[in-house]
């Protein structure tokens, strides 16, 4: 069970971002390749996702450049055998001062800045199947 409701994950646009990123990674089943995105809070309070260009790195993803304004989190996939944030994910969350979410088909976890333990957002097989394909009108769409 989740530690407490997660503001990004309970938002339908946030869930869609997470699901789409996981889908783009091959559902975390196609080897050790990861995908990542910034979660950005728009001026109207809605959430959008800005995907990173894929580098097809082994058990890693990286971004070169400036973090977009109003970034409130980073989200990335892990191979299904490594469902929780790594120590590097925890260190980066603390360094950047924003949570870093880790996705697999088995769950959603996050590294919280300054916290040693991993927060469980959702621990459920096939969680992504419960996410609608289309957001209700008025919500920000997920941007590639």
C-alpha cells in the first residue's frame, strides 16, 4: 500500500505521463533500457510531462541541458527486476531538491529529497491498466 496519496500520481495527467513513459520503455521488459521525463507544473496548475531524448544507455538515462522551469519531479523507468529507486536516484533527488519517481509494471516508487527510505506510491501488478487513454477536457496533455 502507498505511504500517503501522491499529488502527482493521483492527478490523471500525471498517471497518463507515467503510463506512457512506461509503454515507451517496452513496459520495463525489453532489457536494461530506461526512459525519463520531467514533470512540470503549468501556470494554470495542471501537470505536463516533457520526455527526455532517449540515449539507450545501459541501466541509465541522462539529460544534458537546463532543467525546465517549474519542474516538480523527474520520472524514469527501471527494468522490472529493479523496481525501486537506486542510491544514485536518492542522491540526485536530494541534490536537485525534487522527487524522482521510478516506474515498472509492478509499481511506482519515489526517492524523496533528504529521505533515506523509498516512498511507495503504488505497489500493484499491472497498475498502468487502470489509467484512462484520454484525459478529461481541461487537463494538460502529456507532451513528447
